[in-house]
């Protein structure tokens, strides 16, 4: 049977760029079934963007809590192949690291989860409760036919999950230094400001949307939206794209498009942020259209039995006490939190995720597996 490192290599060798799974989940299901898991594959989404999801569960012989592991087999595109030191889908070892696309985000975590479960079940076959895995191939994509579909299925079936560890790469400098026990919400806006196109020499005959938006944008940038709280940093507002003009230097543009994003704490609500933005734009008398996209609400797991079990495992295996944090982007934890009262994220160092020559330390693969196994022992026994 492959150890965690060999399983991580086998997963990296499958070029599962979103939404492709490339056979990763079939490999996982084959191993899990040998360990007594009931595995179910859900294929979701349109034919040109088909998503593969895996739900697997092993129920113990005695009642007890259900601990789930969650993750994704899809990866982001590798980028320019010539810039990689080796083929991104041919796992290699270099300077004590396992290199390949998905090494850190997050095929190593998935491999470590599966082998940790195998070891735990072999050592404690009569442990109470249940162990589950929730795996998707749509986390790096639009995330509309992935984890959220499994969550909906579990809701319809009335299946309860008591705790969940998402294998996102949360460690910053050393394996084990950070656990994510929540995430900020994300709210994006696409603003179209309408003006009147004209010649730059005759501005009185035109209306420049760039000039009109500038004071309102300066006001939005200067706003302190909230002060955050003990768990979340303050809400942030960032412009990501702005476009206006025809490309000619002597034409006043007729419209301007601006894209922006909020990463918001639990001190703000999506509707409250929308209302405040519209109030600024209306006060500046702009002719505009604003379309909103709510990417995810905030979620938070206060310190509890899961974070204690994971912290004890990290202390025993890594020799340090992790920090609980809610920084960073979004994850599928926002969907799982709808059905699970305790959701945390823990995985390898995140310094190279989505980069050329993505990698994890080889020594960290075994230690990560051991942390997951120790967490099972602490939580279920």
C-alpha cells in the first residue's frame, strides 16, 4: 500500500486542472472502499464543465460524532511550462521538496488524510462515531457544482456532520503554525459609470466618467468600513480592475467600468456594504449601474472540541502551538459550515501555492499525515 508521499505523487501525476478530476477520486475511492467506506460519486454541472464530487463515509460499530475531511482534487493551470524546472505533472524531488502542481494546494493534504484514516481504522477498528470524506474538483473554479452540491445532498438526506477539517494549505512558516477557524466573506461589484464621449479639445460637449468617478472613488477608498473584532480583521475594499477609453489619446471616454471587492468581517453585512456604496455613488450624482456578486458569507468556528483535538495533535507532532486565524481568501469551508458546527482548515505551508515550481517539504508529508491521524485519535476515542 502506498504511503502518504507515494499517494501524493500519484495524485500530482494526474493533470486535474479545474474542473477535471483526471481519475484522482477513483484512486481515492478504491483505497477507501478497502477500508470499509461507502463511496458515492456525484457528477454535476454542464457537459462542457463537468465536475466530479466524492462523498465517502465509514460508520463505526458504536454511536459517536462524525468527523469529516474535505478537500479538492482540481488544481489551477500550471502556467508557462518553460518556467518550471520540471514537468508540473511529473512529480519530482528537489532540495528536500516534492515539486508539482497541486503539491501544496492540495493533493498532499488529501493523500495525508486518506493514509491517516487507513492507519487509524487499522489500529482502532472499533472506534465509535463515523469518518467521512468530501472531495470535489470545482474548488479552484466557479465553485457552483462542487462542495455546495454535496452539502445540498446531505441536507436533503438529513445527514449530520459534527466536525470537519478542510485540508487547505494554512501553515505560514512552519507546518502547524496556523489553523484557520473561519474566513471573511467576499462581496464583489462591477460598476459601470456612464458619461458622454467627445473630443478632448471640447470637454464642454462631453461628460468624462473618469473625472466624475474620481471623487467618489477617493471617498470609497478612504472609508473605514468596520474595526473587525476578536476573530476577524477589519473589512477591506480593493479595486481590482478599471477600464475606460477607446485607446485613442484624443477621445473622452463614454463610459468607465470598475471592478472591486470587499473582504468583510462579521461586523459588516453584504446588504450594509451595498447600501453604503450606493449612498456614496448617489451623493456624487453618478449615472451608473452596479452589479453585485456575493462569493461567500463569513463563517467562524469558536474554539471547541475540534480545534482542541487538532491543536493537541499539532503540539505532539510538530512541537508548536498553532495560532487560530481567519485571514486569507475564501474556501469551501463556507459551504460546509451550513451543515457542520465545527469547521477548521489545516494543511501544509502555503508559500508556493498557485506558483511556478509549487512544492512541499518531503518531511512535512509524513508529519501532516500524523497530525491528521492524531486528530482522529483525539476526537473519536
